[in-house]
């Protein structure tokens, strides 16, 4: 019953910017870490950025300095601000969250359906 709804993907030119959003809804007690992963066609899923509830953010070396992850706990939403986009950033981006419940199963990881980001001229 937990749902992650992603938005903000699309087509952008190299050097452009894009902002991804992911809203989490459902019978949630609290949310721990939230983050973004991506998977290019024919390649393995890659961690892009993660923002723990009480810790420092972490980024993949390939996006460090260009991407910024943030979260709004009141809205149960995580964002990924992407700037200076490169063709290599083209991929399906998936949001992630670790969710805690008052009842069974108590804790579980959830993933969004993915949103396409294409960087091309």
C-alpha cells in the first residue's frame, strides 16, 4: 500500500538542468533513508545519491558537484536537482525509500516505477 510517485523526467540538452521529485504515500510510521538510483539501457543499476534521515548525503563520483539531493520530511518527498547534464546521465531514474511501520512488516524498502531522463541534442 506504500506508493512512490516520481515526476520531473524528460528530454534535456547537454548542459541543461532537470529536477526530479518523488512523493511517498501510504500507512507510514516514518521514513529512513531516501535516495535515487539510475539504470542505463543494458547496464546495471547505479546509486546516484542517498540522503539518510540523520546523516550526510552521498553521491556517486560521476554526479558529484552537479547533482543535489534533498528531502521534505513534512511532505515525504525526495528531490534530485540535476545540473550540467551530460549524455552519460541518460537513464531511467528510480527513487528509493526505507519505510518503517507500526505493524508487520515493520520495515521495508520501496522503489518507484522510474522516470526517464534523456540528455541529447
